[in-house]
């Protein structure tokens, strides 16, 4: 999650006039989200080790679900990014 926010900052600095399918109140919303992510990550790490075990278990279940059932509903690339072609028009 935090890596996607970092990539948002990099993309916005390199391509400020790029057409996007939606816009956020930049940079306020991404900065707040990034700070909340840092806070939650640190609080889980320092709170207790069992919490990390539960978080790892939840992630493992989510990954297993995706690979067993979730990836069957992925749309083709053209359909997924067809909305970007409409923005260029």
C-alpha cells in the first residue's frame, strides 16, 4: 500500500499533466494516507508479536484465496484499461 503511494508521488512529479481516470486532493489525501500507513505499521510491530502472527495468517489466507478462486475473474488487459483509451479521446 505504501509503495503504491510512493509511486503516486513519483508519477505525479514526473508526469504532472497526465490524464487520470480520477483525481484526489493532491497532495493532502496521499500524505495523510501515507502517514496513517506508517503509524499502523509501526504500531503493529511494537504492540506485540502475536499480532504479527495473526496478520501473517490473514495475508496467507488472502493470498491462497486469490490463487485458488480470485484470479479466475480477472478481466482481459484491453477491457481493464479500455477506459484509459476513452480518456485520450
